[in-house]
C-alpha cells in the first residue's frame, strides 16, 4: 500500500472520530430508552378515579403567541384548556411580554434572545424560562385540552415522547427550578448556532431536537428519583379515548425547507437514489484527490512550500536572534564577519539537502550502479569528484609503474599482475577505493 494512501486513510479515520465526537449525543438518540421513564396507565387513570399522589407541579398553564389575537383555528382548543381548569392560572406569553420578562428576570440571556434570527426560537425559549421560574404546564396552542391535567401534576417533571425517537417541547411540565430545565437554560447559549438550513437551525438550537439532546445528557450518568423526567407516551398524549390532548392544524413556523424535508417522506425511493448519487460524487472526488496526491505536481508543491517555510523560519530566526548574542565577547569584528559569511554559505549549501533529501533518497534507490558490462550507463559523479582531488599518472601500456607514481596501480578485478583485464577495460584504484 502506498504511503500516500495510508496518510489519506489515517486522515479519514481522524475525521470520522471527530465527527462521532461532535454528534455523539445525536447518535445516542438511536437508542430509544424512553419506556423506562414512561408514565404508567395506573398513574394517569386510577381505577376509582381518585389520585393517590399529591399534586406537586403548580397549577399554571403557559401558552405563547406573538400577540393576543389568536387565530380562529386554535381558539377552541385554547378555550377548552381554560374551561377545564378554572382553578389554574392561565398565562399567554406575547412577544413583548416575553422579552420584558427575560429582561427583568434573566438579563444574562437578553443578548442571546435578541440575536435569534427566527421568532419561533424565542417562542421555544420562553417556555423553558417560564417553567423554571413559575413551574406549571406548557401547552402549544394547537394542542387543545381533552381532560383535566391533574394526573400529570403528580410527578416532578414530564415531557412527551415523539416519533421515532426523542422528546418534544409542545407539551411539558415541571416544578419550579427543576434540575433538568435548569440544564436546558444553561445550554441555550452554547447551542445558539446557524446551521444554514432554517429547519435544522431551529430544531437544534431551541426546538425538540435540542431538548432531546439535553435530555440524553441529563440522564446519561443517572439521576435520583426526584430528579427524573417522566415521559408521556403517544397514546396518552392523543388519539385515544383517555388522551389528554386533541391536535389542531399547526406547525405555523415551518418554512419552505421544512416543507421540503417533510415531503421526502412521500418520495422515499427518490430520496434513496439521490443519496447514492451524492455518495458516488463524494467517492469520485476522493479518487481525484488521491490521484493528485500521488502526482509529481503535488510533490513539487510540497517542495515549494517546504522551501518557503524554510526561508520564513530562517528569516524569523535571524530577526529575533541577533548574531552578537551567540558570539564570544573577545571575537574581533573581522572574525565575526568571517563566521557570518561562513555560516551563510553553510546554510545555503545545506538548504537544498534539507528540502530535497526526502525525495532524492527515493530516487537514488532506483539508480543502477555501473558494472563492467554496463558501459553505456552513467557513472557515479561523486567518484569523479574524488578523481579531481588526486594527482595520478597514467603510464603507457609498455612501461611499468615507477616509484614516482603516488601509490597508483593498474589492475583488473581478478589479477594484480601485469596481465590486462580480459574485456579491455581498465579500472583505477587508490587506497582501496574503487573508481567505477
């Protein structure tokens, strides 16, 4: 396997680990463990109709809308909640009322409140703050009441289960300052991000997906019984004869992107095909990237970058490391000048070797060494440089070596006598260094 491929695979593994770290809470939602905390039928519907537990959640009903002018489609459900609970205090949070409340009771959050790009994010946030401050039950306007909510007030906190996994924020209740909703408030600022797609931004900053992630974090290491968040199951929420709520047309905050995402449920085959096309494009881009990495252009670019980094680091080193700090005090000016020039020459000579050593070593491994029969191959230039440094004499074929010759002999590979080599080639050697 090529080392470039190993590097690419290693980089992909690191990227996958990082993505798993970022999305770990979302991955945990694949495991649905809401049934362990579900509100049981015997708790919500006692046989004699008498609750055997005290009501610990305050009798408040919270709802939100931008003004007091509620659309006609929701008025019946709202009025049903008011009529069924005459002993409850009803609060309709308008936009202005909600901002004044945040400014007065939670001023540390006002900057984040004003920075939300979508009004529904503020509508989501106010319900968490209202439950922390007052306690009670929050109900979306499109959730009309079908029966008394008293059985839900016997637990410290509750939310409803959503399909296919996680919890929703359209119906929930708690005692004031419940630890789960305190954690929700503490997490709002950290999750206030723009994910480019409005639907995802809303869902993951203040909406049900955000609440589900915080719920998973809250219960990860276990919570005491008094701190548990109980789950209202779908059949108790709606559609059955004993359900607490009836649903009217809602989702008024959905933009075009949300409608498109929901429409994919009606075109599963097309969605799967598009997914495979996108995956194929990603793999093709990966192939192009690998082909570029193993090309010579990439190596040349690496050399240029290395050269620039070397130049930059040398310049910075010279700039922040004055020469006189490394010279002896008694050194004369001429010696300093000489040493400086000498160091510069050495640096210039070493620079190519430092940069190109990695690539030149690999190329040298493929240079075939000269042998006796390979007379057409290039000779080793390093050995020719050695010849320039040696004074030698080449005698005539008739003469024999004299004492004036600087220990230079002529021989072949197998015989050191005057007998010439069989193939007519002459090899020159000095001090046992073969010149080939």
